[in-house]
């Protein structure tokens, strides 16, 4: 029992270290290339890597329901629990430098558009074919490519404006790139063992399996991302855009690249089609996602919105429970 707890806290310490590294270094990147691109693309990709590995592994094994369930569960948690906590932390004394209201830059319009578009597109494609085909996968993955390109174009405009206003940060050093790579490697290497360790402790403590599946596993799998976002706003509420864009970028990843990978891998395995995609959690994920996208489009996030999204997490748990 002591060894189990020791392993858990050791892995938690490594994840916390990686989150701190990514938080500090992402601020340096944001000062140079903009908070939007840093959070939505760079951090979004890094913190979603463990989820990619799990989904690919599940698909290779032919367990598409497990891969889809993991994707949906993690995505819903991002736009409820994670999103809500970041807003609350930024606008309360949880942050060392809280703000009255989170104000997002014009660049976040790109994120809100792709967030809503990819969520609705995935739903429509799954509905039309009663599942996902190879063509659907290619379309979704292509959308992710367009999103990266569009974000890059907007980021260049942001950098030009920062230079014109004299707000451009110092040149990014090789040390910053090294530390970001180190943080990413720690996240990739530690995430799966940490999830297993947390589940092992839950079993030992007699926690119900359904609570493990619906609550603990998604929280554990998304912990690197949530910690990185939380540490960022804990240091300064004005950095909230980095954290918000991190969640939104990761969610766009889930809607497009991650879901699109399922039918592509299925095709190369010879299965050719991923059925039973539309279910209550998937549809509720779409609703929550569009709701989050509309809130980002306003470019102003207040404390009450944080509490609202936090309350939606309980709805997620209830729906997941009833759909089992």
C-alpha cells in the first residue's frame, strides 16, 4: 500500500513539474508569438499527445468504442470542469493577480469558429453515414490542417501588431525550446502510468468502478493540461488567454484530428467503418462545445460563466451514468 501511494505521489510530482515548465515557457512564447497561437496550437498539441497515444493504441486493437469514449469524456471535461476552473481561478483570489473579467484578443475568433465548426461537422458526418468512414476521417483531419494554417496566419498578424506597439518580447532562446520539449516528454512518458496509478489507488480504497470510469480516469488523463492551465492563471490572471486557448485548441484537436483518426485507422485495419458513434455523451459533448465556442466568441469571460461551466460538469457525469 505504501509503495502504491509513493508511486502515485512521485508521478504526480513529475506531472506538476512538467506543468510548471510548460506554464513558464509558454508565457515566454506568448510574449513573442502571441498568446492565442501559443495556447491553442503549441500547448494544445503537447497536452493532447497522451490522448493521441491512447486513442491510436485502442484503435489498433480494434477497440473503437474505448477510443471514442475516451475522446468524448476528455473533451467534455475540458469544456466544463477545466474551462470553468480557469475562468474562476483567473477572476478570484486563487490567482496572485486576479482580473475582474477575462478579455480575449481578436485572434480568438479563429478558435471559436473552428471549435463550433469542427464540433458540428463531426456530428453531421456521423449522422449522415450512421458512423464514420475513411472519407469522413480525411475531411476531419483536413479541417485540423486548415485550423493550424489559419492560426499561423493570424499569429503573424498578431506579431506585427505587437512589434508596432513595442510589445514584442525577447527572442526565444534555445533553452526555452529545450524546456518545452522536456516538459512534453515528461507529459508523454508519465501520463499513462499516472492514470494507472490513480485507478489502482481507487480500487484499493474501494471506489466504485463507475466513478473511476466517469470521473477519475478522465481527470487523471487530462491532469497535465489542467495543471498547466491552472498554474499559468495562478501566476497572473492576465495570462488567462493562454490557458483558455489551450483548452479550446485541445478541443479542436479532439473534434477533428483525434476523431478523424478513428475511421482512418479502421480502414487500414480492414474494418472500413466506425459505427455507433452517435450516442447521448457524443451529442451532449457537441452541445457543450458549441456553448463554449459561443462564449469565447464574445471575447469576454466573467466569473459567473466559470460557475456555469463548472455546474455543467455535474450534468456530464449524470448523462454518462445514465447512458451506461
